């Protein structure tokens, strides 16, 4: 296979797109600084009228370096005029309103400071399934692969039963 036909990030070279006037990037909170820089280099910003970044600054941070989406949100929030012009935020989280355990844990790990609330400890120490979260404890790393396979198969079966596909 020709390597030029694969998706890959270029640090230099390549062609800049001049086709798109509006660019929407979903899950922008997952972009690290390297991926965001690559995206911006790939766009010919002389032709882009709107760059819309959609994401959740309270979500888990990117795997790579930096948190540019969170930094941008914090910057806009400090300037009321800029925030009014360039920032739209959802004020109600349906998943959290339903008592999601996943949201509670994600909210903890997405925070900049490392001070877990008691709810996080309660969730992590109770190894039973709760609504949208199941915790499985293992002591022997050699058994992790089979545990993952077992949990995956159980969840797949459960989802199929719920949808009537089984």
C-alpha cells in the first residue's frame, strides 16, 4: 500500500485546504496541542470563515501534551465580551441528571486539581454494577485478558437483549 494514501499527520509540507468556509471539529476536548496544530496547519485560514470547536471541557483530558480546548474555554470565560460572542455552553447535562456513575468518575479525572470527592472513593470501592458502570477487580495481570473478554461478551449480550437482536 502506498504510504501517501494513509491518514497521517505531517509536521511540514502537504497541501492546505482552501475548500471549506466552515470547519466543525467534534470532540475538540480530546485534541492535544500537536493534533490541534496539525489541524490548523492543514487549513488555509484565509478561506475559513468559521472554525467551530465542539467538546466538553469537563471531559477526560487528551492523551497527548496540553489541553488547548480547555485553555481556550478558560480564556474566553475571563473576557465577558469574547465569551458572549464566541462561546456557547450547554447548562444541563442529561447524563448527570440521571445519576451516571461514569459522569462522576470522568468529572473527577477531568479536573485540573487532584482532590477527589468522597463519591469517587465510594464508587471505586464498591465493585458491584451500578446503572451505567460496572467495576471488575482483578489481582493477577495474566488473567486480565480473559476478564476483559468475559466482560465484553456479557455487555454485548446485554445490549443485544435490550435491543431485541438476540
